[in-house]
């Protein structure tokens, strides 16, 4: 289901790039400078928060035991933390590589055209697609919400706010953050599948 959602969102990025990117970026460029700066600050803050969650997840996934809890609880916590850590890392690496290979110009660059690409540019001015922050945000939000379903709505609000802040700050086109979110969701689905198969192999080994 999650993988299907990411496919649908990825497909929606094409019409978004055609009909939404340029008009919305033009509107964002007309915003007061203090608002754009505030959006950049919010985006950076939420990005650091997301990475902090991923780091904590890594620590928990590597912890051999949790005092006062049963082995079953410890394993469940470690598995959930592993999902967050691996999916966030996979999103960070894959989006980070793609954005430099594709080389899409950022809307904040002078004379930016949403259809201008410089393949293999490895230049921050040409590193818009996909949004790394959106990919990591999706990975963290979706994987954590699986462990804490009651927090799903506030987590989604925070994740969407982080993506919107990137657009308002002029760092990304709308289709960039949509693609990033779809990529992060796909990484969660793939990681979940991989961890499930890993547990199955371990269970078969103990039979």
C-alpha cells in the first residue's frame, strides 16, 4: 500500500512540474525576505530534528538490551529503530546522489527555468531534484508513524511543513519535494520488506 502510494505521488510530479512549478516558484519569489528566511530556518531546524531522530534510531537498533524489558520488547524496539535508521540513510544517500546526477536548477538561481538541467553538474545551484530533506522527512515520518500510529497526523503535518518550507525558501520546486517524498516512502517500503525477510530467515534458522 505504501509503495503504491509512492508510485502515485511520483506520477503526480509530472503534471506538477508542468503546471505548478513555475507559477508557485514565482509566487514564492515575491514573498517578503523575512518570510523566505524564516522558511529556510524552519526547514533547517526540522531537517536537524529528523536527522536526530535517525541517529537515535541507530543507537536503539544497535543496543543489545534495554533494562527492565523482555527480550521480545527489546527486539521489537530494535526492529522499529532499524526501519527508521536504514530507510532514512537510504533516502539520504539515494536522493543525494540523484540530485547531483540529474542537475536540476534551483528556483532561487538567477533566471531559473524549471526545465533546465545540467547533468552531473555537482553544483549546489543545480541540485534541486529530488529534495533530500523531503526524502528523509518522508522516511522518518512514515517509519516512526508505523511504530507510533497515534502520532501519525502530527508527524505528517511536521513533514509536510518541512517540505513546504523548502519551496517557500526557494530551494526547491514543488515537484522536487513531491519526488523526494515519494522516494522516501519507497525506501521505507523496501526497507520494511528487507527486514521482514531477514526475520523470516532468522526464524527458519531457529527451527
